[in-house]
């Protein structure tokens, strides 16, 4: 039986498939980071009065299967659109890193990372 990379196998990931530059990719794995920064507030003597948590941008990393054998890597700066089945992560992300991963006898794929587009 031949293995084909046709973009139809979602493997149970809710955010799969994803779209980049009108090309649909199957998402093999995806992780999101919801970070923050802590800002401490001190009095005139340097004694702590309190802290404030400031949320940072949502960042992600993912492994994507190519839509077809001739699909090229996405480019840094392109937008990736997710459409999860539960509506939890329906968003647009900006790609900041793109890597090419090749292994014998596996689906053709690449790794991407970036951050959530705010406006």
C-alpha cells in the first residue's frame, strides 16, 4: 500500500488542516504558548507594593505535512490560518521561522513557528 500525502488525513488534531498562502497543510502537531510578563510596583523605599501580570502575544510551533509532493515551504512573514473544529483556536498567525524536515519513508513535512496576529 502506497502512502500518499494528499492533505486529507487530520490525525485527530483539532486545528488541522491549516491554510498558508491558499495552500492547505495537514497539521501533525501544534503547541501554543500563552506567556506573560510580571511588572513589580515598589514604593519610594524600594519595598514591594504589588505586581501586575501583562499578557504577551500567543506564540505557536507546528509540524505541517505538505499538501502534495510538489508543495514548497511556506515563507517567513506569511499568514497561517487555523480553523479548529471546536472554534477554540480560530485565528491567524504570522510565521517567524520555517524549517525543512526530511526523513526516509515518512510524509514530506516542514516545521513552522510564529505568533498570533492581533490586527
